[in-house]
């Protein structure tokens, strides 16, 4: 599920001009601003909803505290990590989230970790998860291994229910965490969904008709997504 509105989009400083998103989109949300979903629906279902449909489409509660960890994926650019963390720490509803940073370049740990320690407090701790070994020399495989490590740490080691993955060159919009708390209810209620994302390649004001509506898509948007 990907948010179509500019209000829910992330900004990326090095992103090229947006191209049309590939894949098939289906409407997920209503027009209330609180996501609801009828599994498998395309637009408005023609048949009357079943009891299971009514259960899923009922108003969903936002995810509670302690269930989601924000994982900032970082490599070797401390200035980007500082900027990303500062933006996250200014977010409303941060108190409902845990926060961690994953690092995958041992040669740069000493340069990267101060950006985290400067911002970590007893009231708002920021964990550092260090990936000590790299199995591949290819950039794309290194990135894949880094994400695998982040997911393993989130679920297998620290046992969070949800992981919100943010690359450290992204800046979240002001309602970023609000969106994921509510979209998480959709993700939890509908087992046919793989993830929810705050990125949309077509999330421009001249293209979006309703910033409150969610869509199902088979195109993986990434760039700020929760599983």
C-alpha cells in the first residue's frame, strides 16, 4: 500500500525526475483519512461485503507503543545520518516508536557512531546495530545484505512486530509517523499485503486527486516502508 499524496511522500535530495510508477494499482483506503481495506477489492466491491470484509473494513486502531522500530539504514555519510535523525526526532508521535541505526561499513563506524551518540538520550535511546562482515563486493548485494541484517535484527534478535526502514538520505514529511501508525493497522488486518510505503513516484500535487486515499500496488516503492 503506498500513499499517493505529497503530504505523505518523502523528499530525497538526489532523486531524478519522477517517472510513471509501474504496476497495477488498486484502491485500498476510503476518504476519511483513516485507512480501511477490503482484501482483494478493486475500487468499490460489486458484491455485498462478507462478515470477514466488514471486520477488516471496520475502523482500525493505530499501532500501539513498542511495536514498531524505525531502522535508519546508514553506510558512510555522517552528515546525512545527522540530518535524517534530526528530522525523525522532530516527528510527532515519536514516543510510540523505538529507534535504531544500522551500520554496515566497519571502516566508518568511528565516523558514523558519534552522529547517533550525540542524539541518544535516556528518554529517547537510539540503538546502533553494527554489521561487522560483508559477504559480497558488489554494491547491490551489499545493500541487500544490509537490509537483510536490519530485518534480522528487528525481528529475530529484538522481536519487534514491525520494522520501518528509512535510508539515511531521506527526510520524512511532518505526518510520517502518524501515517505509519495508522497504515500499520491495514498491514496487520490484511495478510495479503507485503508492506506499506510512504513513497509514491507520482506523488505530485498536479497528479494527486485525494491525498487521503491509499492504493494497493504490485510495484514495490521502497524508500520509507514498513513490514
